[in-house]
C-alpha cells in the first residue's frame, strides 16, 4: 500500500482520540459504517492521516487496505493536513488563460510545497481547484475564503505577507 508522508507530523490529543473512539463505537457493527465514520473522523482531525485510518480499521474490524481504498477513492477525504491558511488557486479555463498557472508556480516556489502540500510549520497549505465561479476576476486565488482576483505573479509576495505577520 503506497501512502504519502506529510511534511507536518501527526499530533493527536486525548480529546480527539476519545471522540474518535465514540464515533467508532456509535457505528460499529452497522452496515455501511465506514464512510460515516471517516466523515466524522475528518471533522475531528481535519484530515485522515494513516494513524487515524489505522484506528478506524481496528475499531471497525476491517483491513487498513479497505479503509485506505475508500479514503483515496472519494474526493471528499483528505490525506494531508490543511494549513492555518488554506490557499486554493483556480486553474479553471478563464483563470488558467489569464495566468493562474504562473501564480500557482510562484506560490509553490515561495512556500516550498506542491499541490496538496502543507508547509512544515503548518501555516500554509496549497491546492488547485477547477472553478470558483469568479471568472470575471480571473485569475483568482482564495485564502480561507478571502478572494483575490485579477492577480499577477508579482502580487504573490504581498498577499503572503498579509498572512505571515
């Protein structure tokens, strides 16, 4: 089984672990329990690291391979943590034609992470998306829901500086 290794180490807490055990106990033995358990576990942790997948597999008496298969099949599940500031770059047609690819490349270079990555300090995560419905503002970047439009690669430093203070 191939899995990605996050640059941000997994940190569990007693509170989160107890909540996960409650979720597993609530669904154990019920048909179709895996997806609701994964959804609720992701609400607790923000993503589904291998350590959480293992606890779910053990708790529901199913293989880790089955858990991983479901997690990687459905787009709603995340294997990597999100940063304090989650940056999403629209690479839909209008944004891409107007230079979103160059903006995305500049963000990857400045942050030192790739698509789906998170900086080692947990401050920033970066992902691409296909359309945010703001084509008139192309190219568009969203950071925790804040929309930045009509951008140029030279705007990246100033935008990151707002979140680095």
